[in-house]
């Protein structure tokens, strides 16, 4: 009885997730994360402070 009670929320979440993924247009989270990381990298490179000449020698 303990295993069934402990796994019920996991099984219910899996079933609900499968249903939602099959019946609704769910965005691709991996692609969205890659896009956000790329935009963050571009923004960081755009607004980065220029290096000092002393730092280039080190």
C-alpha cells in the first residue's frame, strides 16, 4: 500500500502530462531555452565593458 500511495502523484502527473502533450500545442522547452541562452549571450557581448590595455598584457 505504501508504494502505491507514494507513487500516485508521480503516476497522475505523468498521465496528465501525456494527455496535455498529445492534445494541446505545447512549446518545445529545449528550443526555447537555447534561444534564451543565445539572446543572453548576444546581449552580454553587446554591453560588455571594453578591456583595459593593462588586462591584455596579463
